[in-house]
């Protein structure tokens, strides 16, 4: 079954033809279509799944994927018994031009509480771990920095220090416990708007007189970048607490529930559970759930390598999996001029072609942007015309 994904036009997305999402979305439909890179339409994300906020459809009939699964639950195979005839994952392609809101997602326990208490804001009881594989250099903020880095900023940036109660700083420096880091962040998050504005202005005034090394050590470039987009937002100084790094092409990171994060720039494949449970923290003028973040957030300090996924390798396959999740995400590279079969499994899989072209046994051409749902026990045969890069997701039957 060939699918069409759903395009999300969030303002965080790249414009027009500059977005990989526009290329993947339009190429299978009309190879002659040209998308103006100066277009004012944002192509932020391509969603492939049954999420009610953006559902895939069958390419030929335009029927929603959820309807097809309801009518033919056997296509899920054994996973229909585990996931109640629902697609347990949501596959996305991201093309980000400006930072997404800083947020976290609930674990299973918190998701159940939030859904019971406020089903309109938290429409399902599912946790939401996130797996991301970079398609380009992908800039991220995720997880709290190592303790020595946080302590460096708290000691050496007077403007940040001014916003924190001295006793909390003393306790954190003495014990290095995440309990006191939570208290420090809570104190910071309760800063009055006028005070925050005053202190941020102080920071920029001081930077005008500092030397190059100090400006680099005090991450002036990143602070300026965030402040320009979100003036006097609480997130401007949150970057002193959170890891900031670039995920290189083909590298993967895993963001477990309750870990705060924001995606800043770049293209990537994302896979998560089929959930809409987002807990906003900052980088937004909308409602922020700061009390939930402070009470339930994961204040563990992470080294960047702890957030990265070590894939395992099989012939043609790079597999990015975490045993506790509802899905397994894989990348498949098939050389040029080769016959290849994606073999039938006990459950369905969905894949999207990111690069290359191939012919099926029916002489149907598949190319960049083609999305295929392979039902349980079916096998998909092809011959590559060019080297083919595919991303594939399937339910994890090991959980």
C-alpha cells in the first residue's frame, strides 16, 4: 500500500523548496512540480501514521490509514493483539528553520494522571519517548548539562547568579545533588518578568566589554540567537542549564520521557509513540506547564554521549532501537543495480525512500518520497536503479 504523509506547516519549518519535507511530499505526486524556495509556506514536518492531528492517507483512494486498519486489522499481524488494532508509532520527517518550543513528554505514570485529569489537553494515556536520526547537521538542546558545566555557569555568570537564592547555590555546590538543581531551576523559573529583562540586559552590556575567550565561555552566540527569536523569554538563560550540541548526519539520539529538549535547526527523521502529550516549558508565549516540569522533570545531568544511540548493524541495515519502546527504527541502504526483498514479518512495517530510485516487480517506479505500508507477512520485491536509502519503522515485539 502506498501512502501519502500529512504536511505540518508549523512556523518552525523551512520555507518552500528549501525544506526536505516539500521534496519528499511532492516528488512522488508530480516529478515536474517546482517549489519556489522563496515560498511563504512552511514545510515543517511530514507525519506518517494515524495520529488524529495529522493522518496519512492511501495515495490512490485518499482513505485515512486508521480506517484501513480498522477495516483490515490483520495487516498489523501479531501487533494487533499488543496494540489493540492501532498503529503504535508515528514516523516524522523534520525540516527545522527556527527552534521548536522547549518541552518534555510524560512517562507512562504521568501520562495516565494527566489524561484522567485533563483529557482535552492530554488526549491519550501514552508515554512519549523520542528517537531522532539526523539527515543533516541537526542542532539540539536536550537534557541537563554535566554538573561541572552547570556549576561553572552558576559561579562565573554574575547575571545568572543574581537570579538564584544564595543558599540554593551553596547547597548545590556542596552536594552536587539533582534535588538542589531542581530547586535552583524552580527559583529561576519564578523570576519576575521585569527582573529577568533587567538581568538579560546586564548580561549583554557586560559582554560588550569582555574579551573573545570570555564571550565564547559564556556562550554569547547561543544566548544572542535565542534572545533574538524569543526576547526576554525564560529560555534565554535556560541554555546555561541544558546541553547544546549538534547531531551529525546519520547519528541518532534518544530522548526519554521527562527529559527537557528543543530542536533548533536542521533535517531529521523522528520516531515516537502515537501520542500528542506535550508538556511545554518555554520558547513560547502560550501556556507553560512549569509546575509539571519542576515536579516531574528529569533533572539528571547527562553527558552528550549518554543521549546518543549506539546502533547495531546487519547487512544493509542500521538499526536504532531501545527495548522499552513501541517501535524499532532502521535505515536501509541498498546498492545500485541490485535485486532486494524486504521480507514479510509477523507485523507490519512502514518505510519512506529518502534517496534513490527502484523498480518493483510490477515495473512500478518508486523514488524519493515514496511511502509504503507493508502488511504483516507480505514481502516487497524491487530492483534498485540508483543506490537507495530507506528509513523503516515497525512495532517492537520485544517490549
